[in-house]
């Protein structure tokens, strides 16, 4: 397991555990990692301080001359906390159904990627035949589609799929 410090496009810092660095890369590429505060999937690794080994901590410190006073140590900010919850068996069942729904949608629809807004408009206005599609849309694109009366729904994303 590996823990990464991450930061979203809005500057929210958070941490997440991954099986290995390849698991992080795979999830990041598929935009499955999301900020727990704002939900943004525009996430990247933050700069992390190296962890010192135990042997480095056990080395005797050199003593400074008595006349010198040590430099003040800057206080490190407390890590930002993310909302968490314990879920009931009923909620676990709902999560399983949402995961099943997502899998059904992605198996039975065409992935149009970033062309989602364009394809949705073409279907809505009768330029192409209606079919099930999924893809990517920015919040501005989604807002524009909704204002045009084009019905769409975000794919359910469960927290464990983001981490």
C-alpha cells in the first residue's frame, strides 16, 4: 500500500491510499479519484516530504555550543479532515445497487468521451438516432445542456472508486 498527498484544481489537499503507484496512475487516468470536499476529478499528486528512516532518527544529535539558541521550529498545520461515515447494511445494499447500475450503463452504452455534450445535443435535436451514451462533460457544459432541456444524469460514483 502507498499513501499519496493529493491536491485538486481548487487547492483542496487530501490524502488517499492505493495498492501501488500503478493503481494510482490507472485511477487518475480514468478520472476516478475525486476531491472529498468538492468532488473535482482534476486531481494530481502534491509535493510530499520524504519520510525519514528509523535509523536516521536514532543517530545521536550533535550538541551545539551552549551560547547558541536553537532556531524556532515552525508549527506544521493540522491535516485537513474529510467527511467520513459508517454505513448500515441497507446503505451497503444501496451502494451495491449503484455500482451495479453504473456497470450496466457502461456495458450497454457507447462511450463518447469528451464528445458527450455534442452527441447529446445531436440526439436531442433529432440530428442523429437516439442511443444510450456516456462520456465526459465539464460543469459548464452540463449546465448548458440542462438549460437547453436536454435530460442526462451523472454516472454514480462511489467513494471507494475514487480512492
